[in-house]
């Protein structure tokens, strides 16, 4: 079985929407590899610091909301 890391990163970014606070910060209690890839993609600020949260970029914030809706909500009847 081959792991699709892009799909995992999408799920992590979507779940960050759940922990969003202070408008653009999310708790960084996710896999470090995924956080590093999201940083490389320009979706979050560098996660390597003493803070317990990470800052989403403008693009990351928009994409996080889109992914949350796509992955974790039901269509309206």
C-alpha cells in the first residue's frame, strides 16, 4: 500500500479549521512530517518553535476552510 501524503496533508489542514483561534492560529498537535510539508507548500508558517499553535497563511486559511467543508460536512438537503 502506498500512502498519499498529499491527501493526509489535506485532512490535517482541514482539521486545523476545527482548532482555529485568534483568526489564523491553529493548534499544531499533528504529525510533524505533515506540518513540515504544509510549511513547504506555503500554507502555514514555520511550525518549529515553542508555541503550541501555528499560523496559517492567507492561502492556508482559505484552503483549510474549503477542505473542512469538503471533507467533514454533509450536503444540505
